[in-house]
C-alpha cells in the first residue's frame, strides 16, 4: 500500500485565528492539498463537499466549538470516518477525555511544532488508509461468502434434480430381467459414481456454514432404519467388492422386529451424509470377508448408533482422526469424511466418539437426540 504523502491527500484546517491557519497551512501545503475554514459551519460544509482525508480542528472557536464540530462530523455518514486531530492550547486531562469522547483520534498542543504536526498527520493518514484497506478486504470477504452461499443454493436446487433423474433411470434399467451380468455391473458402476457425486453435493452444501457456526438446522424426526436401509443399498457395490456386508444389530435384549421406532432429531440429508461417510469408511477399512456392524442402542434421551469394523486406525492418526484433511492409505481420500461427520453431529446437537485397537477393531459411536417415534415392543 502506498503511504507516501501527495497532493491527492486532502487536509482541512479549522481555526478562527488567521495566523494559526497560515502557520499550519505553511507546514502542510507542500505535501498535501489543504483547505481552511475559519469557523465550524464553514468546516462542516467543506467536509461534506471535499471529503478530506484528515481534519485539524481547533477547540476554542465562537458560535460552535471544536467538540460540537467533531460530534456533527461523526454523526454524518459522509464524514464519520474522517480522522480528526484537535489542535489546542487546552491540555487538561478532562479536556482531552472530552475530545476523545467526541470522536477525535489525537491531540496536538499549541504552540505547534512543525515536526510534530508533520509526523502526526502522516501517521494518522497511514492508519486511516490501513483501516480503509481492511474494511475493503472485509467487504470482499463478505461478498465471497455471499457468492459461496449462492453457489451452494444453486447446487442444492439445480444439481440434485438431474441426479434424481439419473437414479430413477438406473433403477428401471437394473430392473430389466433381460440384462446380462456385464450390463448389470456397468449399471452398478454408474450408480456408485452417481451416488458419490450426490454425497459430495450433500456434504459440501452446508459444510462452510457449519464451520462458521452459522448453520441453523431444521430439526425433524428422522427414521434411522430408513436411512440405513438406503445406505445399504447405495453401498452394495463397495460391499460386494470387499466380500463384506452391513449388518444391523438391535438393542440388547431385543430383535430388529421388536423395534417400533428408531427416530432421531435431525435433517434427513445431513444424517444420511454423516452415516454414509462413516459406513463407507468402515467398509473400506474392514478386512476382506468381514462384516461392518451397526449396533443400535439408547441411553436416557440419546440414541446411539455404533458402527464397527475389524480394522484398526493407524496409531499416527488416532488423535487427529476427526481433523480436517486427515486420511491414511486412500489414494483418492479427501480426509473430510470423519471431519464432516462429526461437524454434522455437533450441528444437530449430538457428537461422535471413536475407539480403536488392533484387537477389537474400530467403532464410531454417533449420539443424537431421540425423536418421538422411538421404542421397542414389550418383551
């Protein structure tokens, strides 16, 4: 940023004594464009029309003193951000406090020193420019954030419509009894790729807002059984490739048939995105021919969903497994799966815990608030 003074920088000097005006004008005019005013009313008019970069303002003036001029400058949108330096013989701390309360940034004591005047003016012009630059950068950041929100909104409404058509087409193609094995495999591959695309859309839409703690979820009762059934279907290709499967386990002392409702408070898409990330990771990590289990349980007002696989998380990332961009052993891994899953859980008022060891494997336990439809048949 250019901080050297130049004629383009404008200074307004306000004083009712002409000799004081001449003295300050002589100090500053070689380096700045200088305007002068002999009273507060004229000063306010010049400030409005010329919008100077800085104002040197006398306090003791007839009709309208410097305190009142400063207050009026700060009260008007056009002049509120112009730095004001009081130039005065008043040196009492009470007077200085009154000046700062009125909105000034500094004091220069009379009789003035040319070196002090030049130094103070240069310093406050630099500070003012720096503040202006920061404000501009802040506005650009706000615009960027707004643009990102607009892009996310477009993604939500526009990208998901063709995705629905793709899934519908794949469903009807897969139902054709005349398809051969190779054709079905191609359909599964397309389905998996389309599902990955939908997962990326879902997981990225609101992640930024959650990170900024400005996302406000619309909570409703979400049937976990429906979500898990859908995920099992969507991850069939991966399960088949690992010779694995996803097994559901009912709460202790019951069977899956005993469950009359397993609803949690949340948003369906967020819960789907959270659980599909955790289950996909579990399928990728579990040894071949070993199942991934999803155990359902509850404690007080919390529903518990424990996802277990027999693989162990490497020791060097166990303490950072929920951090952003942490991944291990996956060439195309983004390191956002467990990070976004925990972020979603916390946004919904819950949490995720992890336990891992070479002997017992790895368990991610999701805790969410129970919904109204939650219970089991009487034993």
